């Protein structure tokens, strides 16, 4: 199935699955290690953020990209709109799709969800890429963003944190400091980009994701459930 977005054609299999009693729209494509892409907050949804890098990634990973609860075609349902609430929902989604372990890549709110999941359920996360993630800057404390910079030393998987050089929402220095607090983390400053990294600098983001995939351990997946 092919869908055209402002960022270009995004070829995918689109499905609606039930997670925590509510429907969730999920896009899937490609083969290889499982890479779960989590979009940001505000007016975002999967296609808005990930279409610019989607095609290049499908040759290197099994992509799974949901609309988060409350965004796109996924109603909020009973999911609490906090990092902990979304973490619980993400684990339920992985269970529904038969995914034991995955590499997580998240933008902004999605990056905060990825970090929260790596802290609370480390066996489910094979690696993590955070693009201007929420939760690492006090500028975004409270609400759905939360703040857990002091807990980051508890993350044991390999981590790549990206920041746009012109990001005014999550300051690059805060992202750099977060990377310094994670044992196996690397920080990359993306020149010419603001907060919306996949759209501002798709080629640089693609290169960083592919480099991470090339060195990350394989993320095994259980067979999908018959009804999926």
C-alpha cells in the first residue's frame, strides 16, 4: 500500500490493532532488526515525522510505527498521557505485535517514552535513539514531558541522542548533558536543524539511524499472533 505525505511517498502496510482496549493505527514495512519509531507531541503523527526517512530505513530494518494514543488515528482511550502511561501502552503494543525486544527511536515526546521504557523495562529495549527527547530538560518539566535526567545512569543499552543545533524547545546542551549521564551513549549535534529533526535534516537523521542499526545487536521478535 502506498501513501503520499508532504515528506514524500511512504510505502507501508497499515493496520489497526487493539491495545489497552482502544484501536491503534500502526504502519509496518521492511525486514531486519525491529525498529519502533515514535513520533512527537503537539499536532504530530507518524507520517508527519517519519515519512522523510521511511524509504531509506525499510531496506535495513523491520519498521513498526504507531500513531500514539491521542494522535493521528489512535484515540487516547484509557492511556494516561504521561511518560509512564505511554510506556505501559508501548509495552502492551509490543506484546500485541509479538515483539519481544526492539530498538526504539523517538522524537521529542516519543524520545521521552523510549527513555522511560529503557529505564522501566530494560529487557525489552535492544537500543535507543532519542531525537531531542522530552524528559532531559527542565524547560519541559511536568505534564506529558516529565523530567528524569537524574535517572539516566540506569539505562544500560546503547544509546544515541541527537539534537538540532537550532532547537529552542529542548536545548542541545541539555541533550548533550543527558548523553554524558548514560553509560553507553553518544551525542550528535545535527547542523542546520531545529526541533523537528526528521523533517529538518532527513539525510543526516537517516545516516545516524543507519549507522546505529549497523552496530546495534539484533532485536529478536516472536512470531506474530494469528490475528495480527
